[in-house]
C-alpha cells in the first residue's frame, strides 16, 4: 500500500487525548478481553486488560514467524524464522497471559507471556525486529530495517532475548523465547531431538498505554449480538482514537474512523462517537484537512531524526488523501441532526482538544476548507476542476494501493458522492444554528455558499463518470475475460443479455484519467451513492444492475461482493486487477456493509416505483446470502477466492505468495455489521 505522507508535524501531546474531557475522569480499568481468530495460516490471539493490549500472531507454513503488535505507540516485536522445506504448523494451547515488568532502568514494560508449540524439530532464526509496527510491516514487505534499530540477541541457557531502548532513550521493547522440554537454543536456531518444539514467549513494550473504551461505554443495547465483531471493535476502541486494524494498522486512520463511525453511529454510545470525532478534529491540518495516518512512537523518532528535527517523537501526520476531508461534515451532521447528538453539541463544541483548539472551531476549519476547495468546479464544472489526486501520487482514497484507481486521477467516490454529501451536510449544519458561536460573519457567508455549490456538484459531477458499452461488445468482453481468468461465463452472460435486451451497457467508471476520460472498471463504490445521496431512479437502477449481476458481468459472487471488475478494460489493466491484488477482484468486508446500508436507506424512500423497490429488495436478499456465506471472514480486512469445478471458494488474503499483502484479522470498518438487525441497517433514513 502507498503511504507517502504530506507532512505536518503535530504539537507535542496531540496523541494523548482526542478531547480534554478524557483527561478529567480516567475510567476504571476495563475488564479482561480475550479472543482468538484463526484465519488461513495465521493464529491471531488478542488480549487487553489494564495497561496491556496485545495481538499475538503465529504464522504457519514454510515462512513461519511469531509477531506481537501493541496498540501502545503502534509498536511491536517480531521473530522471523528461516524458510522451511516443509510447512511448520503452530498451536496455541491457551490464550496469552498478561505480563507487566520493568526494563534495566526500572521503567515499566507491558505485554504478554504465551506458550506455543510447533510440529518441527528445528526452527532457524532469521531475524528479530523490535520497533514500530510500521517498521515490522516494512520488514515483512521488503525484508529491510533501519540500521539503527538492529539489536543483537543474548543467549542464556535455553533462553534467547532481544531488548533495547527506543532510539530517543525512552523505554523500548523486549522479546524473549525460551525453549522448553529440553530443546536447545542458540543465536541461529532452536532445535529438539523429538521432532517438535514447545516455546515460551515473552513480548513487551515500553510505549505509553492507551485509554481503553470498555464494552459498557461502547455499544448501545440495539447493537447486534455478534461476539466476534464486538470483541474486535472493543480491542480497537480507545479514548484517544480508534485503531484501523490489527496487526498492520494499530493506529489512527482518519478515513477508517470516519466511515466506521458513519455506519456504527446508530449503535454507539455518545462517548464512543465523541472520542472518534474528537480524534479526527485533534489531528486536522492548520488549513482544516483531515489527517489520513499518523507517524508516532519510534516511527516518528526515525522520521524526525532523518529529516533534521532531532530524535523526538513529535507526531507526523499524513494529509495526502483526498476522500477523508469530505467525510467529516456528513458524519457530524448525521450525529447531531439525525440522531441524538443535538443536545450534546454545545458542550462538545466548546471543549478544547489536546491541540488547545475548541472542537467547534476545529470543525469550522474543515467546513471552510471544503467550501473553498470545491468552489472552482461549482463556478466552472469541467473535469480539470474536480477534486483530483495530489501531485506526484497514484493514491488518494480508500483504494490506496498504487493500482487501486486504475491509474486514474479523479475518483468516482470523492467527486460523485463525498463532495456533494459534504456540501449538503455543511448547509444543514449552518442552518441548524449549532455552529453560531463558532462562526464569524465572513465565515458564515463562506459556508452559506455550500447550498448552491451542492446543486452544481450533484447535477454535473456524476454524469462525467458514466461509461457506455454497446451490447455485443459488452457480451464479447465478458466472455473473453471469463475465459482469461478461468471462471464460468454462462450465467453472467445470460444475466447481461436479460438486463440489456439489446440496449447498451452503462455503469459508473472507477475514476477519470488526467484528461477526464472514464476508466471503465466496475466497482463497489456505487454503494456510497446509495448511502450518502438520493440517486434518481435511473441512476439507482444503473448502480444496482452493475453491482448485482454475477461476476464477471457484474460484481456479485457466492463468496461476496467484489470491489472491482476490469472486464471492460484492456488485458494489461486486467492483469493488475486480479484476485491477488489488494484492490482487485477481491472482497472487502466493509464494502458489503456500505452497500447493504445503502440499500436499506434507499428502501426508506417513498418516491420509488413498486418495480424498483422490488429490485432493491431482491438485491438486498441476494447480498445478504453472500454475506452470511462468509461469516467466518466478516471481521477480516479482505479476502480472495478460487474457482474450481464450477464453484467459488473464499480464501484468506495473504495466504499465497502471489497475494500482494496480508489481511488484518481484526479490522475496524469490518465491525460495522453490528449496526444491522435482520439485514436492516439501523441508521436507514432518506437524505434530507
């Protein structure tokens, strides 16, 4: 994934609290949280209580490893073993136990202790990495680490230890592996004579613990009774911020926070919503842009030192994304005006966040930025005035791998959905009067332009993305693509012929290129339009047909809704969008939830024909059949599939060498199904 930040150096302390209220009355220690998710070749065991929050990952296969990620400071320790000729299988007899210790200078360390077993008599030690999860993530992908963090091991008897301070001298990290049952250990290998190994692991971090939001303060009584989703959400929820996902993203991501809160608002308690919105407001750029990601802990020390600011842990925020900037206003308007937040707004807006800015003033900065950024297109609606990716980047929205947008510049979701939704939300917030004490006269005049700008954007931007393919060409391209990737084409072609009836195929492009030409890749982002706007009946029918046709004529498979379909592009582009690509023909759990919520919201309308309502209801039933078929993977980040003997089968992403990356077993926005009951999204209300 591309992580090329636009740098803004945060104020010291801005990591600590999303709002000053969190510093006044520290909550009691949340109860013990333990759960396990086995997925593909990975055993994932999570534990949280008091100062300890940790995720133990045991990777089986020919590339075995042990890794422990900590939300504190987005830190982690990992031990990579040498590749094996035969598959190594780990077992975890019991959940890890909590471990609190001190380093050589008497400073506290927090982590876990666990016993694990492997069905091999030898594990060659390849490398140990102790640092930020960002460093561990880079090592997993690239096999390299900064020289300054390298640490030598110490072997004493049957125990090997890696330990070091953080680069700035702060408490650091420790990883200990003890060989049990008479096994031998050295700097190079762990061996036994009986063909199996039992090991004791101790993993600790000295980073400052986060303040957990416990289960009693997180969800309302209306939330779904999905134990795994509840556990995952709880593990990822803190007063300072929500974590995007574990193990790879154990820190703040603006987009992930905003989209998750958008879908979860109907079942979240006020503290949980305010903590999330406060975390976003705290990290805004001076001009009001929303931060995408943060460099904290030792990763911040590395960056600051390398870039001449000294070995300090001052956070560095990435403002390179373009979608999250337009997601804050709709969420805030929804919470305050459509749910139960209105009475809390004055107090929340008056509070100062950790950056010393009143929450209401911070929000106004973002709203002003949105109106000013979108003024050019409103004045002259041409492709060049849309919101494009920032210069020098190939990423800018949730499909943030280098090929995720098909090398496009103007994303459909940002321009056709999020910008109009943000402008509409700004108008509602201004009209509500809730921001009156935070607006100067000139600011009010600027924000009052949102209504007229919304009218232009909602009318002029979506048509720019419409793709039209003649019927015969569409059938030929689907048949050829199906043959290329080895899937069935009979049912998809029959559905396509039935829907088209000789008429041309139309769908919304994934993006426009730099010249404003649509890139003809079908995509799941039409779900955003259903969730954030009221499409015309014709627009709604086009989106539903494109999404619900069986792949590769559309996006639906028995194992889930795919996020992309490149059947109507050239062969070279198709090769970049396969089922091993991070944003290719794969299933992202939360995208299914977005579409399901959008269907519920559209069915709440009263202006649709009986035939179109029937089509929407049929689509919802078919979608939920696919969602339920892969329930075991629902909390995961994404998954892939294989096709054999006429059947699709789900496969955990990252379990094959061809897969571009590794999926998180616990992903924040994959917990949003907690806001559904009997297939109905509890926040379903038509747009105002």
